[in-house]
C-alpha cells in the first residue's frame, strides 16, 4: 500500500474528539430552523465561557490548513477542551441559508466548529445549508413564445423566456458582459455567474442549463454548453483536480457548495441508491457553478458533465484524484437527476396545461444529514493513513 504524506497532529486530534461528542443527540429540526450560525454566535458571545472556547476553536480550525501546524501537546489539549466547552452551545446545530444576507460570515462560523475531517478525504463534510422542501408554485407563461418558430429547440425557448423576464434578463446580461471575450476577467465572471444562479428564479436557471437537445442538434447542444460562458469561467489550461480541490477547500463558499453536492448527490451503495431526492441534487450541482469547482457539459452532443481538470501528475494520489473526477463524470445520482429534469422540460412544451413549477423553500427534515462538529469522517483511506504514519 502506498501511504499518503504524514497527517498533521491536529488531524489526529479530530479522531480523539469522537468520544466527546458522539453521545450528543442531534439538535431538533424545529430549533435548527431559526438557528443560523450568525445568531448562534451572537448567543455564544454573550457567554464568557462559550466566547473564549469559540475563539480558541477558531485557532484550532486555522491550524488544520497551516503548512506547519503546532505539535505542542498543550495546543492539542486546548483544542479538546474548547470543543468540550462548546458541547451545549447552539453553535453545534447551526446552519446557513443559500440566499441569506451575510452568507460568507455564516459559513465562516460554520467551518470554525466543523473543520476538515481528514486530509485526503474527498467525501467531505455534511452540507452547512438547511435542507429544503417544496412549497408554493411558480408559473411559466409559454404564450410569450409565440414570437419563435414552433420547431425552435427547447434551449432557445428557455433563453427567450429568460429574455422576456426582467430579472432573469438583467442578471443574464450582467454575467454575459462580464464573461465576454473582450471583458473577460475570470474572477468577475465567476462572481456574476454566482449572482445569476443564486438570484434568478430557479425554473429559469434550470431551464437554461438543463434543456434537452436532439442528439443531432449540435447548435442546441452548443448553446446549452455555453450557458456558463466556459471560455472565460473555466481555467484556460486544465489544472490537476487535487489542486482545484485544495483551492476550493480554502474558500468557505466553494467548500460549502462542494459539501452540499456531496451530501445530496452521493450514491449510498454500489447499486447507486441516492442519498436524497433529485431536486436537491440538482440544486447542489447548480450551486457549484461560479466556484473553483465549476462543472460543465463535456460536449455539444451528449449530457455528460465533468470538472475542467486532469489527474495527470497526481503521483500516489491518483486514485483519490480519479475518485473526485468520477463524483461528477460517473455519478449515477447526478446523471439520472439531469436526465429526469430534461424529460420534464421536453414535455413542458408539448402540453396544453399551464406549466407550474415547485418553488423550493426551506427546512431540514432529516436529522441524520446534520453533522456532529469536530468529529472526523472515517473514510476507507483514513485508517490506513494513520497506520502508515505510525510506522514512520
């Protein structure tokens, strides 16, 4: 067995924290609704013990990504004590909303009490976002499409529906300008893409990106593939996927969206049983667009998606790199969710009924999906890494 590099002491520390927290019951669903991490931190700051413990835990979380983390036993002991003092804090069950104000602040707080579980673990943390359920309907008025030819492809029809909708058109024009060849600044392009996918109505967003095309209709497929302006939004040269992953892990928003994707699009077993419903997987997938881990359609002739990265040069981490790649390119839950949504969009224009889309609001109904903070995820590769470290 080829062993990965030695684990920093603070990663080993995470393994020691399991007995401290595993006895804690999940926070009740009703409490989590109003328990944003920002509100939870305010409560914590009002208590002297909680405030000091949270500040100390923040330095422990920072140490996980430090190139030379402290090896002093006193530092490890302090992190253990801080974690124990926060066991009864509302910070442990806090979460964030996808469209909330001050989302970056909320996510920073979340990752302070839910640090990385292990190095080399690509099945990451549970999503920091509140889960959601379907609520009020949202109507799409197809009568506005009478300006198009009846045989126009579905992607063109959804593009027109966006153009005829003031908000969608405004947000789409903003990222179109920022991502154009003459104005392309990748960080600005990604920022405007995130704004579009976060603020435009979900049916518009999904219709533009997940529109079905006939296998022979390359112009339709190219229009779909170019929805996210890949020439500007994606890196000019494909980086190593592990480097891309490291970059994502250093950004709380990208890390959160990746954790959300892995929570809701993860096959639970070799049969491809999916962790949650398809609409949750699609929302998590769309949430990655505009981050360092932006996926896209591979070509104009099929619906395969992938990250814009390579596993060349991964050395003894080749398997981990390919696992990360396959979580997008060979993910049965994602493949079926995309196919199902495209079937819905195809049928949409061949029905006399007024199409009504579910608009998804919030509420986590599965306490099992909420994590215990500061508890490492013991993947299949974690224990071999620890054993190898003990042999050096």
